[in-house]
């Protein structure tokens, strides 16, 4: 199969483009050992569909094949039977599917590569509120209700600790966790709840490859991190763009890109949205590639990346 990066290999100037498709499929088409940095924010569990269809009968179909609810279907089965990443009936499925996708990306990474993954948490409710877009439980965005099975740690009002479950699952899949950066969000929106504090932080995990022997070695420039080089950073939430409500603030990802990839390197965002990470990578002299399932967001991301490239050429 021809690499999706082959056309860019001989271009001297940084380039960026976004391909429309599932990261699970496109991961295997990236040139082996070509990516310096993966930086991304995948869908969070049980919040948004981003306009895609999802089968609410997926658990019934899984059980009908003789499986138990505790068994986790492979992502390929889940998708082929109408499942959507982030809409899994229970968090354990979601965590396993995310790890599957990042494992598929592993061959594309250079030995010196880093992977930065931003992931937020979710409170459990038997009847959860799902939106096509927008912030959960807020605003006038249309929403639907779906029933999610209770049991074990899945109890009403429970904070599910999905980021921690994901990080541990990645460790068990032979990834090395180097940082758990806390993104403090001082301008979070008010919430209607009166019996808990507002969530004002998210996790940004930094993983590197586990070597066959010895300690992990990877590109890292401490001088490019925030002043003080601490693992808690304060960055305001920014408004979304092009109809996407969850875009990276540039101030949050710029230090990650500068510290974890070399100048002229290649940055990959497998859940690109409207391409904020790609645009920032271009501004910093890195080439970038993104994957995005939504055709609408793919068009917007390519347009935004082209704008960033044009600005760069004028400097």
C-alpha cells in the first residue's frame, strides 16, 4: 500500500493535510517510523455524537452472539455493528477501543516519538444526556436520552475516572507514561448541580514507546515548556471553531509541540476536528497530518491548515 505521506516526503516546506476517515483504518497507512509526535483529544465517553449515527442496540447484538457484558468486543466488530467511538454502552469498552487505536498507530512512530492525549472525565447517570455537539447538559443544543447499564463502579452520580482507567490500560499495553499534565480551566461554565464542585481540570497524558531493553529515550526539550516546567498549567477554554465545540486552545498545545517534536518534524492528530493542532504545528515549522471522520470538519481543517501555511509563507 502506498504511504499517505509519500507525496510529502521531498517537500522542503512544512505541509499539512487532513484525511477523512476512521483513525483505526488510516493508522496503518502512515509510513512506518515517520511520526515525531501524536497530539490529540479523542471523543470523551458518553457526551457527543458529532452528528454521526450510533446503534443503541449494540449491547443486545453482542449478547445475542453468546458474549457477556463483561466481554469487550474488538473495535472492528463494534464499528461494523453500528457502534461509534465514545458512545460505547459502558466505559470499559470505550477505554479498550481507544487503546486499540493507539496501538495501531505504534508502528508509525519513530523510536524517539511522544504521544500526548487529552481526555476528560464523565459522571455516570443511568439515563444519560447525549448531544450531537455542544457542552453536555448546557445550552440549547438538541439532546437525546439513552439508558446505560448500572453495575460495579457504574453508579448514579459516580465520577467514573475514565482518564485514569485509560492511562492504566495504556501502561498495560506497554506504553510508558511520562507525564500526567493537569489542564486547569479557570473559565469553566457554571453548572446547575448543587451537590458537587465544578470540574475545572482535564488530564493531558504524555506517553512514549517502551523499548525492547533499557530505559525509554525520546525527544524532549525542557526549555520549550511553560515557565517553571510544572505538570499543572492554567489555560482558558477557548470558543470552538467551524461548528466544533471542543477545540484545543493554542496556548495549551504549543508547548507540547515545541517540547516533544524537533523542528521540521511530523505531527499527527488522529482525531483532528477542525485542525487546531495541525495549524499550530505549521506555525512552529512542523509538518502535520490529521484524521477526521466528519467530512464537514475535514473540509474546515484543511481550510484552516491552508490559511496557516499561507501565513507562514508570508513571514
